[in-house]
């Protein structure tokens, strides 16, 4: 399917905004938006039109407790950030809404890792993590970001590909091209050196692509399979 | 408060100005809560979704660009997607019963004639009533194609084509 064909682009973007594009189709469309900025532009266009409908609702003042809870959460985040002297993280890159499913998935993966491995004293705590999942939310890799390295633990759900490699990318928030972080092992743990740029730019998400053996031949992801947002610990 | 004033506050929020964030909350939360309540149809869940949306707005204010429409439009998108996520996570429709008095009705809409006539209003009015109903159900209810078809008592295929044809008509009318 040519997603950039005018008719298809608008049909998918409109259904994405409407909410009727569901499940794997929605996840796939999110990936395509990362790859093709014109799809994101089309989504913005439809959002502008449709969200005007929401302005026809009579305003309803929420309970004061909502604002109090928001303030409390921001205050807690500030305290946590001040306590964290391992690395200074820009506060504005914090991404709080990570979704219960991702946290739950992370807990399951961490438990699974702990259960099959003798517990070791951690030398250093990770500062960010994410779980790469497929469209059905099946955990594939647990990715942990440390000050100097990135570690990826593959789960048994990773589809073994003899003639391909999986490659990890960081996707800059400013819409510039994804930057390779290295190849992911299809089983076990991978330790990758942390690219210095990692700390210097705002990262929208990590992405995993399917590549020929040895990695991307041209420095760009060949086929983006999965996208995962980072959470700060 | 108009778009320029929202934008002025959002710029300050992007550099961590809590006072500006409070002003933005005070200016927009009632409109956004109405959206959240319309979708969630439960006050506690609607408040949770609103809270999550504002936390996201605080942390992602710098992501806003004029290409994303007006500031309020962008904020409504954040609220709607948070609500849809919450609906999926909580499976509200399968589980929590809704208190009758908490359910909003079409009376909560201000008559369109009282509002500045916008292009979308005109184009929505041009749609067949079933198309309009299906699009409203999906937009405000977060309903899937299956749920829309159950609601309007049509087979799944016809609900899908209703929405798709409605979208095509809208697109032509909007000149997209």
C-alpha cells in the first residue's frame, strides 16, 4: 500500500484522529508517522478540524483536587530529580505518561530476568528504560539506559532471523533522521556504548528496525518494526 | 482567553514556568474536562485522564508547533488520546457501571447557531445523518467500528463504509 497516496494518507490520518484506527493498524500508522513527516502533517490537519467539534461542548469546571494532584506530582518529580545525582537530566525531557501497560510489562520482564538469573549486585542503576513490544504488547526487549552504556535484554518472544539483524535507533524529537545505537542481539543481553549525542538531544522514542546482516547499509532504518518511548526511573 | 494568550503561556510553560502553567490550567481545564467527561462518562476517570493530560502538557510543551493547530486544539488532542488510552487500559465499558446522572447527553452541546459558523460545522451538516452520527460516536465515544455498528444497529461493514464515506465527503468539502 502506498501510504503517501493522497486518498490513503487522508483516510488513514482521519481515522487515526477519529480513533477508529485500532490495534496493530494504529501502531503501524504511528511508526509510519515517524518515518514520513507528511503523514504527521496530515494528522495535524485533521486534528485541527475535528478538535473544533470539542469546542462546542459547554465547559465544566473540574474539582479543585485535580489541580492539587497535578501540583503534587510535579513537586514529587522535582524532589526525585534533585535526589538523583548520578546524572543531571533536563527536566523537560521527562515523559511521565508512560502508560500502565508499559510499566506492567517492564515489571514482568524484570521479574522474568531476575527469576532466570542469579541476583547480582548492580554496579550502577539504570536511569531510563523502556520495553520494546510488538503490536500485541508482547515484550521483546527490555532496554536500560545507563550513564555510559545501553543494555538490551532480549526475551524469548524475539523472532529469530538468520538473514537479518535488528538495529536500535534513537528518534530525535525535532524530526531529524534517526541515529543508530547499534545492533540488538536476538537472544540474551547486548551491551552497547552510549552515543554521546544521546544526552545532547531530546529523544522522542527508541525504534527497532529490521536490517540486512551487519546493520543498515545506508545509515537510515530500512524497515522500522517497533517504536518505544523512554521512561525515566 | 484567545490563542495568542494561550501561546504566550505555553511558551513560558516550555521553560518550566509553574505560574504560567497554573494560568494555562485555569484558562483551559474546564473546556478540556468537558471533553474528557464526554468520552469517559465517569467523573473520577475523566479527572484522572485530565490530570495525565496536563502532566503531559507540562513535559511536552516544547513539542508544540503552529503546524499542530491552535494551542487549545493541540491540548484537546492530548486529552482525547489520553482518554482513549485509558478506555483501553481500564476497559471501562466492560467493567465499571456508570452512574446515570454522570452520563452526558447531546444537550451538553451548545447549539451550533450560537457559535461562529466554522467550515467544519458546515461540512458536517452536509453529511448524511447516519454518517454524522457514526463520526460523532467515534470521536466523542472512542468507539471502535464494531461498537459504532452495534450502536447504530448496522452491520460492521456498513458502519465502516459509513465512516469512510463520511470522511471522504468531509475531505472534499474541506478542500483537503
